[in-house]
């Protein structure tokens, strides 16, 4: 028999408030307490990071406080930095590419709920979120379920990303829209030296 967690991770409708799911999140909350409070300034902090994020790079770092549902669905690459106050609802896989910087207060959601109230009372589902390499996600941005952000993008502070953003784009607003292309290979040495 398939479990509610297996249904969730497969993108199928599942019951988030089942005994099984509640117990899993309760254990994660204990790890988050260690991460955010008791072990933050101790030599055990990295051990808690590895336990909470077993599928992330060893040099991935998040500044407490940090909040998530599961942790093991977060796949953060090398040198990913998440600043304080971030929330990741990781019912589906959340992939964050190498070198990506996430500013304070960013929220990443994979969970979504039916519009129909009767359906919403009994199930929800999740869609994965992918953020490419070397991106910068501005403060208090929200990334919605199922979104893919390409490599080397900048998402402006306070943006709500509801649709995919192609690589090398600056996207801002609610809903976020691409306002210009980035990383065109311009020679920046003149700008830096002036």
C-alpha cells in the first residue's frame, strides 16, 4: 500500500494531516528547533544541517531562523546560501543550483490546494520547484509551485514568481515578469574601474 508521503512526493493528491504526515513533520520540527535555537552557535550546527538536509551539498548553508516541512526534499548545490527567515514548503523536490543566493524572507512553495472547498478539505498536492545555478533571489520573493527559474537569473525583491523564468533574466513584480536579459558577455572592466 502506498503511503501518504509517497503519494505526496509522486505529485498525487494526499492527506497532509494524516497521522503519518503529522508525525514526520513533528520530527522535522525538532530538528528545526536544534538548527534555529539550541545548536546554532555550537560545533553541532553542521551535524544538524546534514541530518535535516541529507540531499544537499556539504557546503550549503542556511542562516537561522529557517523553516521547512521535510528537509530531505531540498536539494541545494555547492555554495548555496539561504539568508534568515526563509520558508521552504518541500512536499515535492526543491532543487537549488550551485552558487545561488537566497535573500532574507524568501518563500518557496511546492504545496498547492484545490480551489473547491470540499476537495480542499480532504487533499492537496505538490509540484517541484527548480532554481538554476548562480541565481540571486531577492528578499521576500515568493516562488510558487511548479516553477522553474533558469541559471544566472535575478528575481527582484518582493516578486511573486508564478511562471517559469528563462536563464539570464531579470524578473520583477507580482506576478514576476522578465524585464531584461542579463549576462550578455559585456566587458564590465570599464564599469568597475570608473
